[in-house]
C-alpha cells in the first residue's frame, strides 16, 4: 500500500498479557479504534511500542497481525531501531518480506554517530529495501541529530522521503521546508508541539496520546488542515495536559494507563518498566480522569 506521509500516524503501544506475552486481541481492539477514528497509518515497534524489549519473532508477529487486521485500510510502518548496520539491514529486509508498507528508521542505538557515519547508516538501510523510509530525528532522547547537511545527502536517495521531526524546535519545520521544499515530508513527532508544527506546514503527526484518544487527535489534524482554527484550538487546549504525558521518561506507562481508562488497552508493560503505583499513579490518573470528564464534543468538518 502506498505511503504518502500525510496525516496522523499513531506510534502504537505493544499490548501484553499479565504473563508478559503478546496480547494480540487487545492489540487488535486498539488498531480497530485507530482506523475507525480515521488515522492515516500505523507505526509499530517504536519507543511507545517498547521496541527495545521485543524479540525479532515478536516484532514479526505484530507486523503480520497488523497487516491482516488492517486489511489494506491504512499503511503499516515498521520501526527500525538497532545497534549495528548489519542488524538494521536484516530488520528492514525482514519487514519488507513480511509485507510492511514503509519503515521508520532511527539512528544507531547506543553509539552517537558523526556526520559520515549517520549518512552511511541510513543509506545502507535504504539501499537494501524498496520501501519508503521516514527518518526519526530525535536528538533529545537519542543524542544523534540528523542535520540539514545530512538530509542534503540523504535526500539524493529516492527511498528516503520523510522525517519524524522530534527536535522540539518548531522553527525546524521552516528550516526543512526552506531547504527541501516538498521533497521531504515533515511529520511532527512530539505531541506537545503538534498543532504548532502543523500550522507551520508539517504534513503529519506521529502521535502518542492518539493511542488512547484517536478521535480527538484526528480531529485536530483535520481541523488545522481545513483552517478551522477556532474549532481546533479549544480541543488542543483541552488535550494539552494529556499530551504532556508523552514527554516523560515513563510515557509508555502513562499512555498505557490512559488506554486502559478509555477502554482500548491495558497498563501491562514489560520489565524493566513497571506499572505505576502510589502517588505517581494517582497523579496521572487525575489528569486522565479530568480529560475524560471534560472530553469535548467534536465538530463535524464540512468541506
């Protein structure tokens, strides 16, 4: 299925049972909720998907299940987050063989590459697959920044098409657009600046709280793109306390708790992560419960 890198792409969580096994029925329930809300694609095995704790077999099962469940309704994107070029290339080949529609690729894990190494990393992966690639640029959490000069080289490769823009610098959307025009699709990767980056011209939103609140996330995107800003702004202001759960080291636990509270997930995580408890859990619950209590009525967009 063709990926156009426009719209809302949930970075979905990986659902586990109490016995620490994949919970595919609950995973499927959440996928259905995302697609019913109108998302434009699904991203598997990212940070929210607890990628670093998943085996290759589990990643393959998730991808195969998501492809069957989506049945061509939306493209399915597989995340690549590896420590060696060899492993990343193998993961890209495996994802393509299983039928993934595209790849989201991080820089190497656990080693901060320089300019030459970063460019060669992404080129090596792009050379091994025919799938379209979105570069995940998150120097805040992963330390390696993909700079404009790096993109200048990377965009010579036709498979490299988009960036998950997670620098948290809103002006970087303008820098990228000035430098590369429409050649590079830009998707905001940080929930708390999503509306701002969409207003600055971002093409899409790789979202986190969408996992628990898919309809509201899609509504904000659609309203901004239709220039219904007076309708979008109150929803975004309501959403912000929830969106701030996405920028904490325990974002997985926070968002999974929100999924449980909205009925489309559970709070089971894989160790070393542990479920929330005590005052921290109560504090996050209060934020989620207030969001649910004051959930806005969404306007009907007529174009």
